[in-house]
C-alpha cells in the first residue's frame, strides 16, 4: 500500500508530465502508463481526480471563451453602429471626404445586396443546392442490415464512465 505522500508524489510527477509542453507525446503516455501500472485504488482515485479537474478546467475555459466572444460581438456591433452613424452624418452634411489628424474619412456608395422574397421565381441556373449525408439515418439503415458502397459503420474507441 502506498503512503499518502508517495501517491501525492506520483500524482505530482504525472501532472508535471502532462503540463510539460516540451515533452514528447510518447513520454507523456509512458508517464501515464507508469502511473497506472500500480493500479492501487488510491492511484486510480487520484487519476480520476486529474481527469475531473481537466474536464472542469476545459468547461471553465469554454465558458470564458463564450463570454469573450460575446464581448467581441458587442464591440463589433457597437463599432458598426458608430460607423453607420458617421456615414449618416457625412451624407447629411454633404461631405464625402474629411481628414483628421489620424484618419481619412471617405463616404462610399453602399454595396449592392439582393433581397429575395419567399415566393420568388428564381431560374434553376441561379440556385445553389447542397446535399449532405444524414448520418443518423445512415446509422439506423446500416444497423438494419442495409449496405451502401463507401459507407461503413465503425465503432469508436472504448471509453470509461466516471461517476
């Protein structure tokens, strides 16, 4: 049976290996294998703690990335509104060019855009049609015994459920 300090040391060595970006992947995998070789319950518990910690950190980072993306979107929208208001000002004042100490402002004509009504009659040669495989329906069809050239049902790698 390992002492708490030995388990702590083993866990610390594992975490150091996982955090060492300069260490080759094979060496990291070897450190994981060495940790798991002595599969004492304490080590497995510690290993699962590392997994839970990394998963929690990943979720926190995803939330932070979403928060930052929302802030970036807000900034982009604000900049677009300010730019549109500036264009309105230049148009209303009849000025097409203004030069400041740091910027040159040039009022340009707007880009063309196409608005298509839901009941529009558009010729075939001007339509874009895309198709993609329905993977959910394909799984069901393959499980039911149907076969298709170039399509195979492949089972993924086994995983461990940790509760």
